[in-house]
C-alpha cells in the first residue's frame, strides 16, 4: 500500500472526495466533522457530495 502525504487537511478532504460518488448517497446525506481539525476535511467532502 502506498502512503500519501497531504499538503493540509483541505487537500486530504479533496483527495477523499474524489473517491466518493455522489450518486451513492441519498439527497439528505449529512457529513459530520470530528473535533481537532476535521472541519476542513469534512467541508471538502460535503461540497463534493452537495451535502450539509
């Protein structure tokens, strides 16, 4: 397995979001953030999924 280093949390969220297909999720999907830095990751994923 290859290890990837991310520039920042936003970069990590964008990398995760390309692995997720918005068609696999319902319209009312809710993306939750973990404390201590999870919000930037979650924001990128939520944007990609058009979620809250």
